[in-house]
């Protein structure tokens, strides 16, 4: 099947062909026709399946066909909500690419940057708004965004919205939209809360499901290196230096860990940058652009920051830390198998991560190939002692990093004699020594002018 068979306008087809797209992906072939018919849609699909074009292409065509909106100030007629800044930028770029021949205005808004430039565009009028929930709620609260003319609402990565705690913000935004509108909801998974939201949002929706997990797994060559945690940096540097890897995306479990990996790679004279939530938007976008144009060889990312990273022909993905959620592993390695392309996924596994590897292999229903011939094999074959409140206990000494505790004092010996009591003296409430010279529980009277009479 080709795009021309999906009743797409010639101007959009020219834009797609300019990007080298001739045949639609499965989700595009299933989603574009019902969206063009004005139907609500529930799509179960992950990033990397061509999902963005599945809603961007028909939305551009529907808005372009409504010429009445071109007169006067442009009103927001299509809204795309997405969880991360990077994904918002990617979606905005896709709309501009596919709609290069359409007379439409696009705008992307997200937190972490000044909203002043966005204010000018909003006042001039836009047709398609791509936004993250937090910044959009701020703009609505300031009266800068009006959604009363909205025709199409797209909620992308709904499960990630739930994971990141944005669902409350999303519901507030939905409450500001007109009841009569076309709604498209996309999610990699459909947990109960997302299913409940879909039931309340969608009217007689078309349901499509494109699950690339197994095809992605089959398309990626997967390897695991068993090594000790302390040797992971050296192993990563060794592979990057000796395996002919031109560019690689490395996943770290934490933001601090991502920065640490970058510092270690710099010591080995390997060009690397990190991208995570503590970075400013400008820094994140610069790092991403440097990686795309090959100025940076290695991009180290956390899972949330990596959402929306769309890089053609990425050959290698490293799981420096194995994820605690098995599905996250599939999402990660899918970065190197975009739209059917192959790639290589390499995982590092220390002794404590073996249960995580077992859970991953159970999910993908196959064993990951073990590479045994490398210079940093696993030497520790026992679980590490758990840390208690940040301090490790030595097997035969005090907690490391602290002073030895003084031996506990022996319990006081009980006397056979009764305790001494003051005879005929008033006692303080609750016990204690006697209150001489005044009644119990009373404070002395304050004297005037600090003088005695």
C-alpha cells in the first residue's frame, strides 16, 4: 500500500515523498482513514511505529480543507498534548514537515523556557498547538490560550502522562475544551485509569492496536555482558573504542548516573553529553542536536528524557543499568529499530541485576546472547549488602563513615530505701524540686516601672 491509496491530498503526499516516505507503516494505514472520516480513535502503539504521522497527516488535511477558518485571526483548532518537552518539539517538527505545503500556523509550548515568544505567536493566532500539560495550564490560567474553537484533540503517550503524574493537569485542560470535538488517544499500554479516561473521552471510537514489541525484539541483535558494577565504565569505554561504534545511545537509571557516565567517557577522550530532567531545555536541545549531527558520539539519557528522541539509523543502544520495569527495556532497544530498521542492543548486568535480566527474558520470550570473551568478567557472585539509610555496616566494626559508639552505661541499681521527700513543702505540678517562696504553678507578679516600692 502507498500513501496515495489513503485519500491523502497531493500537497501532503509531495511533502511525504520529499522525506522519502512512500509506504505507510501499519499504524498509519489503520489510523489515517478513520481520522479523515472524523471518527474518534483509540490507538495502542509505541514510539517508533510512525505514530506521529498517523495523526499529523490527517489533521493537516482536515484543517486545510476548512477554508472558513483562514479568514481573520487564526483560532486553535487542533491541540496535541504530550508529556515531555523533547517529544513536543519532535511532534511540532513533524507537523511543519508534513504540512510544509499547507497554509497552517503551528506552535509548540513547553516549560523550562521563557513564554514571551509564545505569547506573540498566540496573539497572532495559530491553527495547531503542541503542548506539555504544565505550560499549557499556565497559559490557560493567564488567559493567553482559548480552546473554545477546538475541533481536534490529540492525547499522545497517555500512559506516560499517568506515570509522570500529569493526569490531573490533563483533566483540567480537557475541561476547557468543547464537548463536541474529535478526540484521538494514543498510548503504548492501556492501564485501567487510561481505559476509564478513554471511555469518558471517546465516542464510539475506532480501536487499533499495533504492538511492535516482538518485531522490535526480533529486529535487534541483543547481547548481555556480565560484569561487576565497578567495571561498567571501563567496559563501556572499551567497547566504544574497539567495536567500531560510530554513535550510541546509553541509558542510565538516574540523572546523577548519567552525568557520571559522561565524565568517565570524557576521561577516555570520547565525546559524550547527557540529557535528563535537571538540564535546561536549551541544554537538552543542544545535546540532542549535537548527537543528531554526529558532533557528539555518545548521548547518555534517562528514560523520561529519552521520550521523543527520534534518530534515524541509530546503530547501538546500551543498557548501562538494566531497567526495573521489563517493558522499559523493549522501549529502550526500540530506539535502534525505528520503522523496521535493525540495530544492536548491549546490556551490562551485575550480580544484583540478574533478576531484572530474567524478567526481561521472560517478557521477550527469548534468551539474550551472553558475551563471555571480554576483559571485565563478573568476579562478584554474591549479593551486595543492603545499605541502611546511606551507611554500610562493616562485618566486624561500626558503620562505615561514623565514629564508634560508646558502650552503653550499665542500668542503675535500684535502692532498697524509699526516695527522700521534702516535708510539708509544696511541689511543682508533675514533680520536681519544691517551689520555695510562692504558690505552685504561679508566676511572680510583674512589677511596674521596674522599681520596688
